[in-house]
């Protein structure tokens, strides 16, 4: 199920009705084969832009889980495997969903101990999958040739992307001998989030993160002063607490938990950080608008529909009437919605999605994980409709048909 963390755990962070900049933690583990946590991946949506930061194991599946599978703009913090293993799956698996958009990947170039950068990665993957590309592009499926192009952009510190009011700024972090390695800051309409990537405590991260509302930071479970070689290029909770204190975001978020099954909260508090703190799970969604709000869902739960009725529990659905959707896996704290498309499941074409949610008017939620009620707006006119129900984290049920009279 899901919890509205902004209300439940952080009373000072009230829910905003305007979702200006949306951050979804798709994968929250470091190197891991855990079923409940994918490796590194963070989705940022704003101004019509959909941007993915890192793509570890399981991230493409998480994207598909929330209906955002065909992402075409990816930013890599560095080239460790737990940040890149999902790339070929996303690249090839969503080829036919990208239209004519190339697979655009921003990331670091080569370095003294980095024989391959993002351009070499793209070239080698293109060679590795040349047979698949040739068959599907040229012989059988005839998929769009433009959409399988691996378009590599080598990143240096500074603004690396601007479109539709969204600005992405790369900044160097301390992950030596992995160098260069970057964090990213995303700004839109006066709102901002920074993503640390993998790093030791970094003054440069603090510099570039000043004023951000949300800081997503990695964490490694080792003792302070550990002689572990791995701990030496990561941040333990006490070190991350110092970074959070210096940046002072509205919300500090832990992701990239290494190992995946540990909770750094107690150590962070003991080190003196008293601000709003969240240990993210996969599919945690953070909305940054006038306020910061958080929804956290069980990534293993998918809404399932058992019945659809009218307000009197009958089968006749009328325009302007009330639709009652019965099932399981809805978010009891709110944030659910219904998506309508004109035309049934067997229709050759369907209309654009009409979303009926808690902020769209004529919609109410009964604080139950088994029922969703929607007063059908005027846009849901008589005819055949395909509907999906989505919980607060965007995980959708199977589509079902309804007939509106």
C-alpha cells in the first residue's frame, strides 16, 4: 500500500495541490540483486520533460511499472555497473516506443582510470547489439532507425541541458578513482532537486546544491573511519549528515543504500542532523511545488480491479454520474487517479488520456485501499471507454472497459 509521508511523518511538509517538479526514486539500492530494491535510478518530470538519472538493474522495469517506459533522455553520474546495467534493456526494450527520438545519454568522458566514457559505452553497446538492430530495423519489424541511435553527450561541469524551462547542471563529485564522476542539479520554475551520485563528502556538491528544496544523497553502511576500500569513496551516515546540515534542504533523502537492507536514520540523527529526512524505497515519489510532498508505495503492489459499479452499486453508468471502482492496492492516504481513453480495449485507436484525480474536481476518495469513487466530469461523455486505476506512485491496474450512457 502507500503512505503519504509528507503528512504522516513530516507534519511541516503539507501536501501541495500543484505538482511542479516530480521526482520518482525508481531504484534505491547500490550494487544489489535484491527483489524489493532496484539499483540506481531517479526519474525527474517537469515542464513536459521526462529525464532519467542513472539506469541500474531493474530500473527499466520500474519505469514500465509506472507507465513511463519509453524514456529517451538519460543522464549518468558515472559508469559503475549498478548505474548502467539497465541501459541496454531500456535502449532495446523501448525502441518501438520512442517514435523517432534517439536514445540520448549524457555522462562522463574518459579519465586516467576510466578507459571508456559514455561515447565508448554507446559505441560498444551498438556493436554488441548490431545483430538485433539489423534484424529489427532492416529485415523484419522495420522499426524506426532514428530511435535506435545511441546519441552520446560527454558531460563537463556546468549546464548540460536546457529545454521547456528545465535546466540540468552537472557538478563534479569525489568518487576517485572513478573520475570524472558527477552529481546533477535540476531546476524548474523556481524549484530544484540535486542528486549526489556516488561520492565521498564533497564541498563541490555543497556548493552546487545551495538552495535546493530536495537533496538525494547516497549512503554506505560502514563505521566512521573504516579502512574498507569501498567505504573510502562513499559517504557513511555521519558524513552524509554533515552534508545535509550544510545544504539545509527542505527534505533530505537517502537513496543508493549500500547494502540495500539497512536504515541510516538513527546514525544520521545521532550525528546532529535534525531536518526532514527520508530513507527512500523504490517508487517513492516527491512532488516539489509550493510545498514538498512525498508518497511512498510498496513496489510489489499493483492495483487490481474486482468490480465497477454506479453509486447505487448497479451496472448502469451515466454521464455526470458516479463511478465506483472496487479492488485492492489503492493508496489509502490518497493520491490515486483514474485514466480514461475513448474507445474500448479492442479499438484500433484510442483517444488521449483524461486523468480524473483528486485535484481535478468532482472526485473524492473514501480513505480506503479497496474503493475509488469518481464523479464523471463532462469530458467523460457517453460511449465506450478504457480505464486504468493508478495508486499514488503511478502504478496502474490492468485496463478495463466501461460503457457510459
